[in-house]
């Protein structure tokens, strides 16, 4: 039998032993490629979900501001000349208009915060944090106006900076 093995090219088990490192290498490379593909697809899906939530949420602060501003515009002529009781009632209208917008804006903020992002997708984590910071600032202002209509007179320039930062983060996170 040993003579036949020599004629066939040696012990067949010997060739299998030499092939297993190559097979292992091919399997490992394939696994790495599949994992990278899955990670990229997941990152794109996360970005799309965050972009959808962010663009939806972005309209809510503007709508809330316009809603409150329309009440202020309606009431502003009487705010200077009306008796104190009427001015207090008009301030109450402004506060109620702001309070009505709080649940909508809170839900929009929760939608952005609810987008799942894998921990190693750092750019998406930063983009979500910037969007949340903008919405938190707008919610804070709306809460202040809901408690006291006089808070409406505070400057809002920082919102523009927060909004620009949030969009910059979203563009940087694009896959």
C-alpha cells in the first residue's frame, strides 16, 4: 500500500494539512468583508432615519414661533395701552399658545433622540447630539414663554448658531 501512496503523490492527509491555513484565511477575509458591508449598510440606514427625524423635527420650532408670534402680533397694540388686567389676559394668551406647542416639539425631540446609532458611528452620534441640543434650546425657550410671556423678548440669535451647527454635523455624518 505504501508503494501506491508514493505513486499517487504521497499521503493524502498531508495535502489537507497544508490547505487549512488558506481556507481559514479566505473565510476570515470573507467575514471581514461581510461585516464591513453590514456596518456600512447600517450606518446609511441610521443616517437616513436621523435625517428623516431631523427634517421633520426642524419644522416644529418654526411653527411654534410663528404660532406664538401671531398671538403677540394680534395682542401687541393693546399691550401698551390697555389696563393691567387686559395686559395680563393677553400675556396669558401668549403663554397658552406657547404651552400648546410644547407637546409637539417634545415629541419631535424624542423622535430625534430615539434614532438608534451604533456607538462606533461617532459622526452620527455627534450629529444626533447637535440636533438634540438645538431642539433642547428651542424647547427651553418655549417652556420659558409658556411660564412667562415676557421671556419672549429674549434674543434668539443663538438658535441660528445651533441650527447651523446641527446641519453642519448632519452633512459631516453623511455616508
